[in-house]
C-alpha cells in the first residue's frame, strides 16, 4: 500500500473489503470469494482487477483508489 500511495508504482492494488465488494458487484470474482489469505490468492485477484483496469484504459493503482473511495463513501452514506 505504501508503494502505491507514495506514487512509486501505480501497478499495485490493495485488495481490501471495499475493493473485493466492488469486484463481486461487477462479477470480476464470485460472491463467495473472500479476502485472500495467501500470496497466490492475492495475485490471482489483483491480476483480475488489473485486466479490468487495463480494459477501461486505467492503471491498476488509479482504479484501486477510485474503487476504494467510492465504496467507502457508499458505506458511509448507507450508515
């Protein structure tokens, strides 16, 4: 997260509950998918998000930030 947030690399994502919930809602992963508990699982989910970001013309890091901000704000509005 630090490398992405410092702008050192925009090729990284932080797969957290907000990003995972977004990925579930747009069917990038199944509804049963849980937060990764191993590096191979993390990479598999991150790669899927990277493909999605590329298909829309965005870097993975920018897509991650946008998803996180939107999903977090949606939670706050719903509360």
